[in-house]
C-alpha cells in the first residue's frame, strides 16, 4: 500500500472518492491510522462524535489511486418500531393487535446528524465500503448504512471489508479481499428485532397495565417481558427453588489422622458418609479395637494441570466475573474499547481455536518488553515457540481473543481486562503444569481409608497465569504393607448442603448451554432482569425478587412455561437457518409469531391465575382487570374531575367473589379510582341520568352523570339504604359518598365543598349490629342531612324513615358470635412426659447393624 498525496493532482484529474463507514468512530480512526501510518487529515462530520478522516491511497483492489473518506455510525442507525401512532400508544391499542401491526425502520432524532453526514458524503462518492464489525449485528448495521446511501444514490457500488483485528496485516488483507455484503445475516437480525418488538410490546403492555391496576406497589413499574429476558430469569428462579425445597440431612463419616515427625496426615473414609450415626459409631469402635492400620496400596503417577484453552467471548465473561469480579456487561464494554483502540482482537467470537495462518510468534514478541510477563513471553519463544491449546469451536469469522499490541499505560478495570487477556494468551501458548501424585490406601479392620499428596515438578503456565492455584501437598513416605498406629479416629457429623445460588458466570454458562441469546447479548439480558427488579445480586449471587418469582409462577399456573429456554432456543436455531439459507426471514417470522400469539391468548384467558400468583407476594389485589382487554367497557358514569375523561365501571374477580371499581379511562396518566367496598354485592350503571345533577348542568344528556344501582349484604348498611339502592356518585349524594368512602377529589364535577368526609362507616364490618351513643344535637343534624340526601332511592326493603339515628364516631360494635374464653396454658401445653423421648437404648453391636455381604 502506497500513500500518494499528489499524484492525482499532477495528472490533472481528481481521484475517485470512496466512502468507508465503520461501526464506531474509534474504529474509523484506527483503520485510517493503519492505512496511512498516521498521515491523514480529519474534519467534523454530522455529529461531533463521528468525524470524517481523509487521505489518498493507491491500491489495486480499489482500481489504483483513490481519495478515501472514512467515517462511522454509533451502532445501530435505525430503530424498528410500529409504523403508526395508534399502535405506539398504550391506551388506544389492544396488545393483541401488535402481533400483526405494521412495523417500519426509521432513524431516531439522535442519529439524524449521522444520517445527514452519510447523505452528504455519498453524493460525491463513486463507491461505498462497509467496515462494520464482522458478525450478524455488524452486517445489519451495514445494511442500515446501505439503505441511507442508496436513497441518495441508488446505483452506487457497495463492498464489504472482513476483518477480525485492527492490525496492518488484517486491514490490508480485508482491503485486498473486499466482498459483497451478506444479506442473509442481516435478515436474521431483522427477524430477531421484529420478533423482540412484537412479542416484548404485546406481553409487556398486557402485564404492565393489568398488574399496575391490580397491585398498588407496582403502579409505577414497567413489568417487561422479553423472549430472552424471561428464560434468563427462569434460570435464577429455578436454582432458588432447588435451594428452598432442599431438605438438609445429617450424615456422619470417619476421619483418621496419622501423626508423624513431619506433621499430621488426614485420611478420608472409603465409604465417604453414612446417614446413621449409630452404625458409624460402631464402625469407629471396631477400628479403634484393631489399633493398627496397614498400607494396602501406594500408587505414584505423573499428573498434569492443563493450561487454558484459547479464549472466546463466553469464557472471557465468565472468567472476568469469577476471577476479576467485573460484570459481564462492563467486561464487554471494556473489551470493545480495547479492540477499537487496537489493543486486542475482536472480542465477540465463538472461536476457541487459533487458525494456522495466524502469526502467534509475532504477537508473543510484542509482549516481551513488559516487566510483568515479558520474561515468560521470552521463555515461550525460546522453548520451541508458541504451542496453543485449542478447543473445538469456530464461528468461521473471528479468531480467539488475543492481544494485538503491548501496553503498560492502561489502568483500572481496563488494565485488569487487558492483563487477563495477555496472561491467558501466553498461558494458552505455553505448556501444562506437571506434578507427581502419590495415592495411599490403608486398611483398619474392614474399613478403608485414602489420602494423597502432590509434588509440583514443572509449573510452566502457572508462572504467568496467576488466576489458577495448584499447591504442593506433602506426604510422608509410605511403603506397601507398612503398619502404623493412627493418632485419632473420629466420628465427624455434617449435613448435606443445598445447591448454591447462581453467580453471573454460572448464569452465562446456562444461557450458553441452552441457546439463550448470543455471546454478544448475554450481558444485556442479565442487566435487564436486574434493572427490572426481577432479581438482585447479593454477595455475587443472584437472588430472585418477589416480582420475578410471582411472574414465573403465574405463567406456570397458566400452563405456559415462558421462563423455560425451549421457545427462545428454537428461535435462535431459526435465525441460524436464515443465515445458512435453509429458511427465509418471512418463514421464521410467520412461524414464531404464531407460536407466541398462542401463548398470549393463553395469558389473556388465564390472567386471573397470574393475579393470584402475584397476590402471594403483594397482598390481595386492589383490582382484577378483565382477563380479555378487548372486553367492552361499561357506559360512562360521570366525567373525571381531574382530567375530564370518562369514569367507567369495571368488574374484577377476587377468589370466588365479584368486585367493582370506578376508574378513569385516562389511566395510567390519570389514576383517579373509586373502590367499591366489599359489602356491595353488585353494582351496575343505570340508563337514567341523575336528576339533581341535570339541574346544575347544560349540554347533551348522554354526558350527564348516571345513577348506579347497588345491592348490599344483609345488615351491612343503615336501614334507610335498604338492600337495593339507586344513587349518584358524581357528588350530589353526600350520604352515598360517605357510605362508599369517596372523597370529594375523586367524585364528579358536582361535588360540593360540604361533601361529608369518610366517617366511622369506613370501619363497617359486614353483618355487624351497632349502638349509637350520639347526642341529641348530633342526631338532629344527621336527620336533617338524611332528609336532603340528593339523588338516592331505596329500591327494596324498609321504607325511608322520617327520622333516622345514624352512628356517630362513638360506635360500639356488638358481634353476634363473640369468641369463647381463651383456654388456660395448662389445657393446651402437653406434659413433659408426652414430648420427651425415652432414654437412648444401649448401642447395638456391629453384627446387628451391618448388612451381610450377600445383602
């Protein structure tokens, strides 16, 4: 490659302009630096974060001398969203519609400067070269760039540069072998983005709107759903369940200690453990009676501790979490920065075997100057050269993660990640550690005991890979047939242990095993379940939150195990088949949408089961919304005094009972709600408008407040209401407002300033009898108030009395069935003889408890 800045001008013509687009500004700058040996100019592009780098270059693959323009995007240039405002609005669209709603790609406002920059530069360009990351996501970003540029210049030639690291060799190779973009990989990403949008939006809206209404504690929380997010949560909940359901059992084992001049040597029992203390105690007694142990086997052999396999993304995330205590998300963010700066190779790879054409010796030589691992790098070169331990996986796109150039200036977590990658790389190219292991077996009576020792002969890779520990364990010299007297033989009691909660490394391993997400998205899904408060990390382990447990249990009650990995794993397989050409994007979309649509219908019909599952953790729901969101609303009751929209009657189920509320159609922006108390057995909206309110309003009679028809439990309300009652809650009927416990801010626009505040009726107990201790003046005021009750008429039962004594604040409830007297402690406490076990019997002999050989 030759850099020529003036050849074109001397020939009297300008060279053709080639527009090159990378995925990030750092990558565009680094590639420009590699191609020109840092001899380039730069200017502002459309965004202050994305500059344009310019230089002239002579290269045969580009047809000779060209003028290179290098710029970049910032990841995805376009969003996938619903095409119209109706389907983007949570309130105007039923969630079930989202499976078929039209979707479109569009450039968001924050990306418009970059779009304008591309449009400007492509107008004068003769060719477009895509330099985005060489994976599915990078291919899709490349096609977003192509879409923007072709809208300006439809016939512009387009090529794709394939590279895995930003080094002179890799960039020159990519430039010499420009290819056509791979539309199949882009289609796989488009299918995934569209499915995630449709499925996530439908389930998230249904869950959020329903559960926010039902549980006040969730009223401000978005309860999201994602095809990868929920299986990730499922792994956390499943391990928590295993731990919660685990029943610890005590067990006993024998421990033999041999004391010598060099120290104590501990022997473990051949039976490991038994769950009967008496049997173990008998066996210990028998060993003590024998007094001497006899060495029956001495086995010496060489043992190796294997060096690590070449590093892929999954192992980098797991190792950083376990060994460096850095989260997977931060690890990948740092790795991407190191890659863009040219320190390491591409960090998103599934490959753990080095290709034969990679010059590993040159990469090792670059690390020799470092004082920390330079001497070890020199040893690798001097001891036969690099000898990598390869795995068996390859994505046919990128090599394993490895260092590109040396740095001793990085600090903080960036320094830790870079150091780990370098040490892992050098360890992989070194030799296994070698030791000599001695295993000894001894016999006492009929019981066998074991011990082992280790002497490390060659540390090899352990000298640089400080994250592994392999220690010497010295043993005395034992000879076959040797007899010795143990210092002690003890019975040790312990318990079985429940499985540990998952660490982030454990969770990533499970996601990888079951095909949930990709190496590039694991960290994102883990962060999502933490941000949504479905799970929390305590002392490095994932604890599911009550919301997460309730959601998983709710879907299981419905009969849909959305937290299991099967659905998403099948989807990932379909995406791979799009890349291979076995399936088309439209085939995969149709198949997967139908599967999740069926699951969504089950959620709609079984929504009460979801409510009941959450109720175990958040208390009795304040409201159960209709299972089917397409169910028509009741007629308007009155206008909301807070936002002016309609207040409507809504029914819900609680156990075997029906309940009601009157809520604003403006939810969730307006949360004005009137809860109907439990002593109301039924309520409906009458076709009759309130006559009293009609005298105070002008306009269409259809918009006037409607009367509500109530039915009450027997003996639950004052007699003048009767068993059935028709009344208005718009504010004119103070007694009904007080009975239903409505304050003036929730009632209709006609509520007056003298609306009664909730009184002792708020403490009404269905089925009570009461005695009023009111003064005469209080009774008179209550009588006057009763005679002017506004719009309200008893429908059945006793007629309204001319004077009714209502309870004041001094109300003495009288229960019809008072509780019986409490029994004395002597009556309920068992005697000591009843609960104390009999004294331990004499210990059985070994012959009594040991099974026969035939058994």
